[in-house]
C-alpha cells in the first residue's frame, strides 16, 4: 500500500559529477529533493523509485547501482548488483545522498506499465519532469503551451490532485518533450480516490527550459 | 579508400591541414548574428576569407539551432546568389554549401558548388544521389540521428567514439554505394550534434579513431558550445578554446578545419604542421648565421 509519494526531477544535471563546476547553482533544487526523500522516508519502510523507461520498462534489482558514464563522466560505483538505466539512477543517487537505508525498489515505466505495491508501507519516489519547451534556449525550443502544461502539474502536486495527474494529455506531453507523463500516470493509478493528508510543492524551476518539480503527498 | 581528397580543382593530402571558412548567409547564426546577411555582404566575406588564405569556402543559409522555419525556397534565396557570385569572382576556389537538403544541393551544384557539407548525417536520402550525379564532394557528419535544427536532450552513448566511428563509416559507405566518387568523401564526427559537451571533448581527444577509418577527417569546432561549457564563456570569447581543440585535432590527424577565424586557425595549423614534422620553418636563421 502506497503511504506517500515524493516528486523529484529526472534531470541529469542534478548529479554534481554531471554539472561540473556549476553543481552549486542547483543546490537549492537538489536540497529540496533530499528534503522530499527524508519526508516520505518517514512514511514508508520501502521507497519504490519510479522513473520513465529509456528503452525497456521493468523492475531492476534492489541492489543495482547508478551509472552516468553514458553522459561522458568516468566515475561510477562497482556494479555488483547490476546497473540502473540513468533515470532510475538519478533516484538511486538521490536516495544515497539523503542517507536512505531502508528497502528499495526500482521500476522503469512506459505508457502501458502497471506496478503492484504489495509491501505494507511503500513510499513512491516519482522521478519525472514537465515539458522541455519552456524557452527559446530549451532543449525542445519554445512552445507556448509548455508553461500552462507545467503549471497544471505543479498545482496537482501542491494540492494532492491525483485525478489531475491522470488527466494529463499524453499527446501534448510528447509534443512538449515531456518524458515524465508515464510516471504520473503510475502515481495517479496508485493513489486516485485516496485521501491526501498533506500535499506540498517544495520547489519548482525551469532555468534551462525544462520544468522541474520537487514535492510530496502524505496519505492518512 | 583513397588517401587524397579531391574537391574542386584542389587536392588535400593527409598532412595538408586545410581551412574551410564559414560564410553565413543567414540573419541569425549564433556567432555572427547576421553580419553577412544579404548576398553583397556575404560575398564581401567570401572575398575576405579567400584573401586570408582559406582553402575552402563553406556557404550556409540556415542556422543549426532551432528557430523560425526556413524552407527550401528561402534557403535557396539566401545561398544561390552567394554561390553564383563566389563562383564568378573566384573561378578556382573550392566552394562548399552547408545544407542537408537534396533540392538545395541540386541547385547549388548546378551553380558551381564543389562540395555538399551535410551537417545532419544523411537525413535526406536523396542527397547522396545528387552529389554522385554532379561528381561533387560530400562531408558525411555524425549527428546522432537528430532531426535538423534540434538540440541534444539527455543523449546517452554506451561508447560515443565507437558509435560515431561506425556512424560515419556507414554514411560514407552509403555515399560510395550511391556512386559518389570515393576521393570526394570526408567524414566529420559532428561535435555537439546529438552530443553533450563531454562527448565532444572525448571525440576531440580521440580524433585518431576517426582518422584510423582511412577517410579524410573534417572537424567543425569553431566557437561551439562544448568550448563554451569548458570555459563558461559566450561565443565571442571562445577563440582560444577553439584553437586549443583545433591544435589537438590537427596533431591527431584531422585534415580539414571548418572555422570562423581564418587567420588565427591558419597560424595554429601551420605551427602544428611544423611541430609534427610535416612542414619546415618559414625562416631558418637563428643560431645558423
């Protein structure tokens, strides 16, 4: 049963090794992500990281490790339990940074995945972004619809509105280079109809033209 | 494959280290932002770069970054007068056109262009046939499969060097199969095209891997964002970083260098040639008198 949901971005630049000398610039957002994890970690003995599938959907071993070498960095831990695709890796890295020592699950999702939460108390860590078309310098260039699209997600996170997440248009998400949509679909499927005891958007940013959100839902 | 690259009336051997000068016939390219928009201004720039010693002139009408749509007619409106004027003023110059479109390639080859510089990696399947038909040269660039004028977004390579080498070899072979003369083909790893800055740095460091394919290697490094991200500097301040990358690529065997700053690039390449033992002093006096 899902007892909490944490929302964090899936931006590679959140990882200090990838941000290079500019790692400090994103410290407030990174800090908010760690706060999210510490908060949801109090509500569950397992944190299930849910992130967009890169090539394949599925579940990875709980002792698999992050690896960002495909982005050009040299460092990674010993991959004894296997290597996570990078979006799950971002979740793993954030869990490490937040000092999470409880149980973990890693699930990559696409448009059709169904995830079962059989554990007694599971907190879902939803690793996902909004559109990548917020500015002319954005990866996906400027699309005037991007801001409203992201705004709706921010409101949904801040108000605990699972139905709003379920209502995100997948076609529009694809046009706006939003890879997070399958993750929110999962969150909505797992939580719609449940009463949210506390919902908060801790941070949001779009400095690089991509919508990032950090927040949480706690269930009674 | 052939050891000599033949473009126009010129031959480029392995250690020639030639400069391809960038001439933008656009209102909004990232570096010169319209300074040579309009055929007259672009032709002045053609005259200038040839005067500065450029070996090849590369004329482009569409900026690489996303932005307002430039269709075939508009692209031709921008580049065709420049190609015609340049051919008229400089009958023996090697002229290249930076386009991915076969429709544009037909018109500019007819007007006298010697080379098609396809920066987007063969997205137009008819381009190789056009190049073959006109006996022109081509630059086969690895662009990571991106559509023209799109930015790389979280691009992952298990082996960026291996994948880039395989990519350009595939493009070159496709050109050979289409009838392009093999001695007209150059390969370009496509720095920053479908790649992040670390990928581009690694490709610079491993220029040798591209050279080892046997195809002549062209690199386009000038003022690019990977230089900007190393130094945290805007395009106007990226000359030194560009020249550093140029020197490494040159020392490791690249043959053609696509550049904005012709004089500075030529001086760097001349120095690299001397260090590599491929060229002698211009003046031997000191300690010898």
